[in-house]
C-alpha cells in the first residue's frame, strides 16, 4: 500500500488466495494523456510487487514470483507464492523503510557518493536492471531533457486535465498529490522539472544554490512489459535502500513520457539499454523538515 506510483494513482489491485497473492494492473487508473504507452503504470506496479515481497519477508515469509503468468490476461502481472525456507535478507532488511520512504520533491543540497550509488546499482542489478549515474556535461543535458519534457507535456491533449485531477483531489481522497507534498514556488535557478506539479505549501531552503542531487537512470536490456515490470521492482528496491542510507529520493518520469526526450535520456545513459525512469537522490538542505505522508487507498478498495 505504500509503494510509489505515477501521480500517486496506485494503479494496482490484488487477489489473495491460500498460499499466494496475485497482482493485477488497474487500467482504469492509467493516465492516458500522461502515460500513453502504459510505461508508468507498469513501473508503478513493479514497485508495488517489490514492496509486497519486502512486507512478506519482514514477517518471515519466503516467496517465489512468477511474472506475467497468463498470456490471455495482460492485466495479471504477477503471482507471488509463499514457499518453505527463510526469506531473502535483501528484502527483509528493507522492511522498516516501507513506512519511511517519501518522494521528496524539494531541491537537494548534495548528491550521493560513489559507494552509495554502487550499492544501489547492485540492488537494481538483482532485478536485471541497470542504474546509470549521469554526471558532468551529460547531467546538464539530462536536466535540459527533463525541463523540455516538463515544458512540452502541457501541449498534449488532456494532459493538463489529468494533472489538475490528480493534484486537486476532492476532500478525503486517498490518492493523488496533496499540496502539502509539493514545494512552494521555486527560487531563481530551479530547474523546471522540479516543478512539474502546481506550487504547493511545503517550504524548502534552496537559497544556497540549485538542486545538486545525483541523477540515476534505471535501464533495462529491452522494452517489453516484463522489462518495465522488473524496472519497477528495481526502483522499489533502490528507493527503499536509499531511504535506509539516509538519503532523500524522488522519481522523475516526465522525460520518459515523450518519445523525443526519451531518446535523449537514452543517449545520456549510454545509448545502449532502454531507460525506464530517472531517480534523483541526495541530501536535503538543513532544517528542511520531514516530508508528510501522502494518502493511500483503503485496503478494501484494492482487493479483488
């Protein structure tokens, strides 16, 4: 229930049966204008799948996972079975982070050192995904691609209506991005990609300079539905591990939602594998304060 998702849409549902839990995509929650090819939905569901295994490992249950088990049911994304044995330590060690992880959209004062990035890369590699650190001139070009996507998306038919719908939810809504989770209007020098959502009420302290967070691109060898699902699993693991290490994190999907900027992201990440998501990781400015918890749907709403 705590997994990250595009615009906090939580586009998944579950069926619980003896000895197994089945994950389904909730296509009614796909953002048709923002996410025309369903990439964000699959990555979001992959993160939820990874969080499920962490939750089970945290209570001592070992699991096996069958991805896309039914070719006749494209919405049936995975089946997780309880099995004999001890749970994965890599999963159980992240259990305490499930309730701590937040998407922190404020500027960061600094990035992550190589040792931390190497550990996160190993986490992603366990799911068959790559994690490419983009630095120097390539980082500047990647930031420009993110900014261009942020500027270009509002011209897409239906995009602004979706953005408004998911950032101005009705009272008592259990999804979407509330204003208290979005930074207030930025200062001069902020990148446009830091302000994808309408200005919120969260204060931030960026007077010392522009965002200095580390930018990481999650990549896969191909661009199939299973690759996107595995990328989401890698994202879930990387975000939880970064939280455990004391770093703030924020997924950045906008440049992957337009074909032109997606090609540019691929070039800056080496030009070989397929980019699935950009992650921003770093230390926040001093006295920034905690990020509030975003709402979550009722359990009864996601159980089939």
